[in-house]
C-alpha cells in the first residue's frame, strides 16, 4: 500500500520509521518531510498546510492511506478534504480537531461534562480581562484561544505580568487571531504526564505514558521550547492514576465529543497534571506529541499501520495494541540559541550505528550532505529494560552525533530517575 505522511519533523520521522515495519506498507511519501526523513521516505515538496496540494498529490499518485500528523492541517480540515477525495486518513476531521484548535471550546467541553481541569474564565474583551486580573489569585495562567506554535500559554507570577500577557495577546495580537479570545485559568501544581491515545470515536486505547522536558535549559530553566527530550513510561503515571484517568478523563472526553456531534478519530493527546486533588487536564492535542512520539512509538510492538486503519474503520476495540515493558529516552539536539535566534547550514555527522535511532526534525539535504536547517535538529532515542539504562544509552548515542553549535540538555530523564530513587 502507498502511504503518505503529512508533516516534516521528528514526530513524522518516528511515525514513518514505524510504518516501514508494517508488511502492508510498500511505499511512503512525506509531505514535505525533511533531509533526514529522505532516507526513509520519498519527500514531496508540498507544505503541511497546503491542503489543495496534498489532495492533488494523493489523487494523482493513487495514495491508499494518509496520516496527517501536525496540528495546523488537522485544524484547517486536511482530513475532511482528503476523505472527500476518497483517501482514507488517520487523524480527526476539522470538527473534532477543534479540541486543540480552540482552548475556549475545550475548556467549555470539560466544564459541561465534568472532566477535571483548572478553574477558568473566558474573555473576548481586553478591558474585562484586565479588570479580572486586578483581583484574581496569582500566579495565574493566560492562554490564547487558538493555535500559537506552543507559545500561547503564559504563566504570570504577578498581576503586572498578567496585564502584560493580556495586552500582548489581545491588543498586540502577537499570535494573530488566535488571541481574539483568551482563557485565564487557575495555576495548578504537580508532575506533568503526557498520555497519547488511539481512539476511533468509541473505544480508546492509551499508549505508554511519557514525560516531556519543555524548557530549553538544564534544571527546567530558560524559555519554553517545542520539547528538548522525553522519557517513557512516566513514573508518576502509576496504575492507580491510569485507572482514574481512564474513568474520569479519557472515556468521558471520547463520549463528550461524540455527544457534541464531533466524534474524535485519531491520536488524542492528554496533557495531564497530577495535582494533590488528582489528575487534571492541562491541554488536549488532536495529534501525536513531539517529542513524545519519539519515545512512545519505539516501544510499540504491534503494527502501527494496522492500528491506524482500525481507527479509520472504527474497529479499534478488536485490534491488538501492545507495548513492550521497556523504557525509552529521547534527547533532542538543537542549534545553539534555540528557541531564540540560531544559525543553520552546518553539516551533520551521524555515526552509522546510531542512524536507526535518530529522528531528524530540522535538516535539509544539499549536494548529498545533511545540513542543519532548524532549531530542533534531531532527536536520539534509546530503548532499554530499565530507565537508567535507557537514559545512559541515549546520552552515549548523542555523543555519536555532531554538528557545529550543537546543544542539548544534560538532564533529560533526571526528574523521572529521581521519582524512582535512581538518580545519583
Ligand atoms: P501548553 O502550551 O498548553 O502545553 O502549556 C505549556 C505549559 O504551561 C504546560 O506544559 C504546563 O507546564 C504549563 N501550564 C499550562 N496550564 C497550566 C495551569 N493551569 N497550571 C500550571 N501550569 C500550567
Ligand atoms: N510535546 C508537546 C506537544 O507536542 O505539544
């Protein structure tokens, strides 16, 4: 079968490497892919937001199945357009992708269906929002309603910071129309857990849990990034917590979306915080997480393509979804300076014995050489039978990758190791 994957980051590379293991998959195309993905798929110069372009490519090339991985095309309706053109897809339609596309929608959904989340208020008028933060408790959390490249959340420690955030989002419109409305919510505390799940709108199967490391610097300092590394499973996600999440969060969300006439089919991502009052939803994503996918999929033992098709065909409950009992760690190598200004165009060296476990995010191929072209350049994943081994193996492997100005965090997995008493 000819499969096309929309997107061009480390997450897409991880999806493609897993799809390659499936006997049913004969050819994979990446739209647009990247210089590293080119080793595992045919890269096609169609942007991830170019919906007309992807429909045209899929029909002209008789694509049998499409996986739409990034948030933008999902929220813009890529799955609707491809499905209308007769291409079966993995991913939610536009109606369901709104669960990530609008924070106002997702907060109201959780309130209506009693799904645990932070208390909140919604504002579409800056003056009212400014008035509200004069008396609300701090710290407080300000969120732009729409997509904002993962940067639309500001934790304000003081009222002044809250006012600045409101002005930046609603008046200066730094996130464009995503800032027409905002959510101001209660500041929650506790460890964070990411849980990616497969759902066909009726059944839901959680994947192995994971822990992201969002800040640029060691010790969770510095600016927020797209993610500097991950480990799986997340030790804070105990079997007891998992059971509570299934009962009070996961299934209620699937049912709520169905009752709203927006059945969600695809990968539904739950960003959770394990608060002293139990697990609560911090955010929903309508897609695989990045770089969570780079630790979750290497632990999947079952056939990803078969699972994806069962989601599309709404027969997930009868499909085998099995994960190994092992552990995984992914360390992201970035261009020095990321997420602020950085330089690109440097040759990347990857030792042959680690290529298999490298997921390339920001690189292009020029005259046969792989060159850096983005902030997050690649992720190096290792799997092992224990978390300490996985972390050690990942760091050993990172040393076999090299490019000028390469930067990576030295403490990916440290917090997880501390949680299990294994950090020296
Ligand atoms: P997001 O961009 O929605 O993933 O949010 C970025 C980060 O902000 C999350 O990973 C949390 O660390 C933090 N965050 C979001 N909402 C809250 C909240 N209500 N309380 C505390 N931290 C939050
Ligand atoms: N790692 C968080 C995300 O994919 O949004």
